[in-house]
C-alpha cells in the first residue's frame, strides 16, 4: 500500500477506497459531515454513482449514505491503492 497525496472524495470512482484526511467545508455543512462520520482517519469506500454521477453512495463506519458530489469535493481523502 502506498500513501498518495490527498484528493477530493468526489474524484474517487466506484470500488475505490480512501481515508479521510480533512474536511474543508465550513459552518453547518462541516458540522453535518463530521456528525455523519467524516472525521480524520475514517475509512470509506465508494459503492456506486447515480446514473448521472450525482449523488455518490458511500460506505463509512459500516453504514451506507448518499452524498452530493459538491459535498464530496469538500472532503479530502488519501486514496488507498494496493
């Protein structure tokens, strides 16, 4: 496993995994993302994308959630590649 530079969550493709590096959103959106489990070090996997690419379905901390790509762009992740 190699450590890569952080990228926006919205750039991960279905089946790819990453580790949350930083949440760049501010205010209520930031609070909501943190409450949903997007904290530094949390592992996540992109399950699938909607037909037009928005929203994206993720698995984080053992549960599934949908997130708009606009919100995903505010979350930096370190991709997990083997």
